[in-house]
C-alpha cells in the first residue's frame, strides 16, 4: 500500500497469519501494535512513512528477513531489544532514517533506543544500510564480518543517499582527535568499493599509508572532502608502490586547502587506468595532476568525464603528450580557474614551432567558463609566458580536432578574440549542434567565412552579453549581389541573441537581391540589442517558412519588425508556421510593418504585445480616421487591429501596458479573424474605455477566459454602439468559463443591464468569476443573471468600495417566495468590502448546495450572511435576526469556513444547526469579530478550530446541543487541532462542562491557548482521559490560570492517574499565577514527553503535587534557549523556584 492514511493498523490483520510481505510505503501511520500478529512475515517495509516510533511488537516477527525503514525521517525511537530479537534478519535498511543509537555506557534502564551491539545478535545479517552520528557509539567488538552489501555513513547525517552501482559504500566524517578506529570500520575500509572521507585528516593519512601496502587495489570510487593537511594524495618518492588505484573508476576531490597535486613523484604503470570520472573542486593551491615527465606509462585511456572547478593555481590541465590518451573522454568542464592558460600545453614547443596534434575523438560536450587568462586551447611555452593581449590566436588552433563535439559552452573568457583558426582540420566541428557564448567581450566576429558551410549539424546558437559582437555569420562572398538566388546557412533551429549592443544588422538581411535562407529556424529570440532598427527585410521572410516562435524584447531602437521595401510586389506578408509572437518593451516600435500590405498569420496561436508605447496600430494604417469617444473628445487614434490583419487561428491575445491604446478592434476585420480566440488578457491600458463593441461578440464565441486588469478608464466591458446592427447585441458569450476584473476604478456594471436594448444574456458555462478593485460597482450579480450561472464554481470579490450586496434582487420581479441558488459553486471569498451588508436580499431560501469553502474577511458592515425580506412590505424591510447564518441559509456540504473582521452581533448560528446545513464542516477559523458572543452549537465533523481576537466571546461550543440525541453513552468528536487566542471573556472550555463524559476526542493532537485571561484551568481531571492522543500543548499569557489540570469539585476521580500518553511537547510561557500543572494528588504520567519549555511562571514551585513520571525528559528549556536539569522534573522546578528567591 502506498500513500495511504492508515490510522491505526486494524486488528483484523489477525485473520492473515500466513502473510509474508507487508509494504506500507509513504503512508500516514499511527498505532501499529497489531503488527505483532503477523508471525509469518518475512518482508516488512515502511519506506517514506511517518513512523515516529517502531512498534515494540516488531520484535515478535522472528521470521522477518528484510526490514526496510529507508526515508522514515520522523523515526526517532526504536525500543531496546527489538532489533536483537529478529534472529532471521538478513537485510536492515535505515538510510535517511533512525540515528538515535544509544551508547554502550548507558545503563539499560536509561536507554530509550537500542545500541549498535544489538547487531551482534543478528547472525544472518548480510546487508546493512545505516547512519551512525558518532563513531564512539560503535562497540569495539562489533565486527560485521559477514556483510556482503552495506551502505554505512559514520559521523554525519545525509538526507540525500548516494545512488550508484557499487554494493559496498562507507562514508566517514570523524573528529580529528580520534586516531584509532573501531575494528569493524577498519575491516569495512578494506571491503568498501566506494569510500568517502570527509574532514578527517588523520584517518586519510592512515588510509593513504595502507594504500601503499596495496590494501585498496579494488577500490572503485573515492571521494575526499575538506582534508586540509594533505599536499598530495600519493607520494611515490617516499615509497615505491605498485600500480596505484588500478580499479578506481571515480575520483572526486573537494575543498582540500593545501592539495597541490594528485601524485608526487613517478607514477607506476597502469595507475588510474580504469578512471572514468575525475572531479576536482575548490582546491586553491592545486597546481597539476602530476608533474609532466613523471607519469611514466600512465594513460587515462578510460577517462570519460572530467570537471575542474575553482582551482586558482592551475595553469594547464593536461600535458600535451597525454592528449592522444583521452580517447574516451566525452565531457570536459573547466570553471573559474584564475590563472589557467590552456587545457593542454606543450612545454617544449615554442611559438612558431610545430606542435603535436590534439585529438579528442569522443568528446561530446566542452564547457569553458570564467577563465580570465585563457587565450587558446593549447598554448606553446612562449605563448604562456607572453603578456601581450594584442594576440590573434584563436581559441581552437589548426592542430585541435573534435570530430564528435556536439555542444560547446563558453562563458566569461575575456581574452578570447576568436574561436576558430583559418585552417580548421576538415574532420573537426562537423557535428557541432549547440553553441552557447556568454560574456566573451573580446569577440567581434563569431563564425568566420571558412566555418559557415562546415557546420552542417548546427541547430542551436545562443549569444548573450558579448559587448563587441558586430557580426554573427561572416557571409561576405556567399551572397551574390546581382542574383535573387538564396544562400543556405547552417540548419539553425533555435537562435537567441541577447545584450549585443554593437550588433546593428542581422546577416539574413544582407544582399541587394539575393537573400540568406534560414529555412529550418523555428525559434528566434532577440533581447536588448540596442543598435537594431528592424528585424527582417521583406525579402528575408522568404527563407523563414519554418519560424514558429518569435520574441523581440527591450530593443531600444527597433521601429518596425519587418522593414519596408519598395521593390516587393507581393500584396501580403505571410508567416505560415508562426504560432507564438511576443513583442515586449519596444519603446520606439510604431508598427509591425509600415506598408499597406495585409499580414497573414494562418498558424498564430499566441500573441503578446506589451510595453510598446508608440505602437498605435499593429499593421500601418493608410491614415484612416476612426472615431472613438474619449471623455468628451473625439479621437482619430486608430484601433490596434485593422482590416489588414488576419488571425483566423489565434487562441490567446495578451495586451499589456499599451498607454496609447484606445480601441482594440476595427469594425471591418477580415472574416474569421479572432474567431478562434479563447483567452483575452488586457492589462494596464490607461486610455482604454472598453474591451470592444458588442458587434464583436458573434466572432468571440470560442472565448473561454477574459481578464481585464489595471485599466483606469474602462467603464464597460463591451459597449453598445447605436449606429450598428441591433441584432449583434443579443449575442452572449456561451463559452466563457473564467472572468477576471481587477483594478477597474470606473467600471459601472458588468452585465450590460443598464442598456434596455440588450436581451437576456447567458453565461451558462462560466465557472470562475473574480472581481477586485472596482470601486464604482454597487453589486456584482442580479437574481436574473444568477439564474444563468448554473456552472459557476468559484466567486471571489474583494476591495470594491461601494458594493453593498453581491447579489441584487431584481426590483421588477414580483414579490414572491423563491429559492436563490448557485448549485455548482464550491468556493466563495469576500474580502475587504467596507460597505458590504450581506451576500444577498431575498424572500425565500439561499441554497448553496455545493459550497465547500467560504471565506469572509474584513467586511465591517456585515452582520448577517443574507438579508431576509418582509413579503408584506414592498419596501423590503429586514427581519431582525442576531445570528450570522439564518435558518434560510443552507450550506449542506460546507467544509471550510473562515470569518474575519465582521460585526456579527451574537452568534454564527442559531442554537441548533439546521438538519441540512454545515454538518460536514471540518475547519473553522474566526478572527477579529469583537461582538461575537457564541460560536458553534455543535461539533459534528469539525477537525480544526481556530478562534482569535473575539473580545466578547463567552462560549465556543454549546455542549448541550452536542450531546443531545446521543444514542450511546459516548459521542466521538473528530477534532484534532484547536487554537484559542486573545479571548478575554472566555471563562471555561466546553469539554469541562461535559460532566457525564459523553464527548470523546480520539483524534485530538494539538491544543494552543494564548492570552485567554478568563481561564483558570484547561482540563478537569474527569475529562483528561478522553484526550489520549494529545501530542502538543501550548499555553501562554493567560493571566489567572492557576493549573492546567484541575481536580473535580465532586472529587470522584481521586486516586486515578492522570496520563498524557502521546504528549511529546509542552510549552508553559508567561503564566504568572500558575502554581503547578496539576494541583491534585494524582499520579501524573508523561511517557512520551521529550520537550518542555518553561518561561515566566514565577508561582510554580512544583510541577505536580503527586508522583510524576517523565522517562524521556532530560532537560527543561528556559528563556533564551538555555537548558537545565536536576535529577527529575519536580526537583528541577523546585530548584528553579528557589533560585529565583
């Protein structure tokens, strides 16, 4: 079973005595005591579950072969002598789980957890995964010699477990003072295939010494972290070992402050011959792998991945003679090495002399980043010693061969002036697919003439923040100025140009008659290229048939996207495959194209135009005058889209912060234009008066989402223009599902009801309506409109200053009893409505049959949810009512209710809930209702209760109503979390009035009581037994509270124990009159208490007057986090009290 709440494991498991496997993974578990009945169980897994304490009954599973507690991060307790009883156990997995092992020196009676000695009692154990925080916890006689598979971390706790192919892994982080290791660790060091040594220099020295005796010939992975005393990993001058690390496949060395080289001295033959992955990071004194000339017959023939990061003394990574030995190298990354001058170097050849070939036949990815001194990939000795920055050396010389290179990433190489030699080897770079260059500020020309037609697999090019780049492709000589024949470039699919301030033209626009074809280009993004004035010439568009996404952003001088050309005879500009167009922050853009040609976008799905203040019309208009009313003036500003555009398949239109936009649509748009529109998003258009005329409605029948925000002049959503066909204004938006209207301070109404010419409007598919910051609205819906909102599921109204009712009753409707209903509404939120008096006024019943979440916040004039009208009075005088929810409000499935900042005069409900309302409420939050006297008449399914800052509240639960009608001698309550704060008039918590003990609280886990100055106690002794699962109790700032548990006046429970079986955390803060937790002579037991925070309780001299049991508590947390303990809890409290005196 996976991802299931199982509270608790049912006792019916007794009927499964032959079950062999039980997996409860990522489950919420509590009481698992019945698991001991599964006597035949062989495999038990709690992977990822919230187990806090391993059931003691697990020790009865003597047939268990595998116990998997991996990722049980909450597991803190395993009872002693449980693991040792599992005599058949073969595999114990506890990685990222239990770490609280007890020490050998702890007495048995004081132990809450097992010691590692219990592992000696598992003769069949073959596989072990465990975290051990302190090496001193490992018994000296623990050997674990039978393990064939292990993953053991000693000295630290890793939440992330290593995943690799090696079956034996040992990680050590051991205090520097510990020199001698337990025998079992010494044995495991020799058996480990993967070894991690972290910040333990003495252990590392011993390990390296043992390596010389060839104990680690089978080591496959080695990671070294933070061992500051080591200058080299191997010193062959001191001793003459055999081959070093012949089986090592991975070497990772990190944060070793004094490490200078991997090997000092001559390397024996076949050393490191199996190495596949090399990772060197944060080595400030690292100079080289090994000195050139000392490597003997060494060949890193199997090296596949090399990464070097922040090695500031490294000048050369590999000697040139080893270049041909990198035959399997696929990934090479060099990052942040301050003086690195080359990746390979020939210390013999000088400038002008012939150097050896550098061949990396399998290299797939090369990344060079933040290398301020790098000029070329393989410098000569003279070039390395020269300080001349006026060099013309390319990064890759003519002797460098990368036949399989597909991805090249270059970042922050300030001395690299060009990439390629004029004579690049024929077999090099032919497979290059991706080139990404960032902040290489010496490069002015990127891809020279000789490379343009060699990059036959080139797909993605990204150039970012290269200040001097003026030319991307050098195509001079490729374009015939007298011919109209196209020139094909590398098959680029993705092109990103960003922050190229010197780039003033794009290569595809070159040539008087011919054009450069980018026939495979599908993505083009141009950002902050401030010297460009346009993006395409009209002729260049012929080679862009595959362009699918075009984004132009923050280009300061761009005035048009497509430049005007007189010689073009075509009457239409076509982007056949373009599906996304985004124009953002182009301050000089005046139009997409200035000519009178039509623009055809047959595939465009998504169009975004934002922050283009000079853009008045999308394609240039032939000075046509279009009238539009702006205040009392008439404007000749044309609409954004005129008759020259064709968007038959556009689904999303975003128009943001267009300060000069007055109208969106022309009245003569081409047929089918915007007929597929599904989302219209208009934001921050200050001069816009409306979204459009009603004659646009027939072509917006696919519109499902309409967002209008921050448009300070909008008075209507759609406006009726009298000069147009009256048939158009009767069309509704049948497909609209989501309507969002925000920050429209002049919006007068939403639904066109003020225009008598409009027929009935239908929004039968609207599911979500959000209205915010519309200060001229007095209501949101009318009862007639509401009848057409049968699918509405979410309604959110906020910050509308004049709204008095959400639903306004139609005056014209005959005064009759009716049911007002929104049958599908699940969520209703009303927030910051200063004049809201009620949700609606009506003559009958308000039925919200699907409402699950109701939030009403900061509506100070609201005293009742709905106003019920006197049918005999045509002036609709209100009935006098003192409850927030009258009997006529039906909320049958309400689950979450939040009430904050209201003027409720008495209670939320009448003395008894209606039989068909609020009985599924499970979360109730009430805050800042200063006049509220009482809260809920009964509990029912309530699970979470939060009440705060209700100055007049005297009663939370009507106990009489809760127990009325109980058919048995008790009634189960589902409450689990109660939070009571700032309730000055609350004198008694309801459960203390339950004298007969009818109410039971089996789920109750958390109670917080803060600043309730009328409370003298929290529990009566007679009810405490009904709170067996209380886990956290937080009491603070209650001025007259004298005790937490008070003796009953009838004293009939005298002699009984007071037990908090699950309470693990207790806070007692600033309780000036608290004398003790329990003033009676009870025996008080806290078997699970581990944390007690006690502050500012000056009158407390004893924790309890009777016997006290706290087996797990060993300290009291005081102010400022200080801890104190003396013998036991009562002695501790007494000592603290006397110390104050």
